[in-house]
């Protein structure tokens, strides 16, 4: 497959995803059909992950009115597309790894869509799939002014998961939120200082004490490891 034909395929896959979403109620196995498209897109990219291929895929994924982010925005509340959303997020994780700093012009928009999915979708495994990409973006965006202005939104979102909304939050999401908040402290210490001590430090220690010292709550390895990882990043 030539690079130009691969790029055309990227565009076609994404257009077809949007078409399937438009006909959501008419396609009985829409989630399966969409997930196959994502698999084909991922394979087309991974066969030739050259710098030129990456640039072309960036254009297909993030440019124009019908791209992967507009699809995710539209699909964020669609429980019928759970598998598709997870597979898109898994592909984006791989793509961000290979694109590296080339993703920066799209980093804030990608972060915004990831938070929309996290806040709108109720499935824990879909919500969990946003964290690896967010973590990659934070590492790549350290010192990037556009991302620095977004830190408060992320901090308050995930502090809620371990604080105000903790009774409704699964152990998986609590653990991932704790670790990610620590990561924010590592890469954006100035912006996280107002949350760090005593609020965030107190939460790390609270969850560690509950799950490693006290027998009052059910032990959850995911929460304990997330709190430990977050505390290590924090320190």
C-alpha cells in the first residue's frame, strides 16, 4: 500500500465511522462494524508508521469537520458504541506514542475530548481507557503554555473522583485518578501547588492508610497502588 492510498483509507475509515453513527438505530451490529473499521485503520497505520505516514494520519485523525475527535464527541453518550470507543482510545494511545511531539498542536483538543468521554460515559472500562493517553499528553506537554492553562480543569475533575464523588467511583477509577493527580504534580508542579498540600497529600495518605493499615474498608489493590504511585510522583 502506498502512503497516498493509506491516507485515503484513513479518511475513508473515519467518514464511514461517522456514517455508521448517523445510522446508529438502523445497524443492528453497529458497534462491531465500527470496531472493525478501527482495527483496519490501526493496521493500515502500523504497517507503515513512517514520519510521512504519521503526518498524514495526523491530518486524517484531527483535521476537518469529520475526524476522530468529532466522532468521539458525538459518540460519548452512546452506550451502543462501548467497544468502539475503547478500541479508538487504545489506538490513540499507540498513535500518540509514535507521533510524540507532533501531537502537541492537537494536545489540548484531544485532552478536552478525553475529559468529555470521562465525564459523560458511565462505563468504567471506557473511562479507564482515557488515562494512558492523558498521561502521555502530560509528559509531552510539560512546559507547553496551552496545556498549562488546562491543568485546573483536570485537577478538579479527578479530585472529585477521590473526594466529592468517591462513593460513586469504582476502585479502578479511584486508583487511576490518584496516580494521575500525582503525575500532574510531577509535570506541572507550579499549577498543582494550590491543590497539593494539604488537600492532595491528605488524600494520598488517607487512601494508603485505609487500604494498607486499617481493616475498616475492603482492601483494594488498585486504590492502594494508585495512591502509592501518585504519592511517588508527588514527592
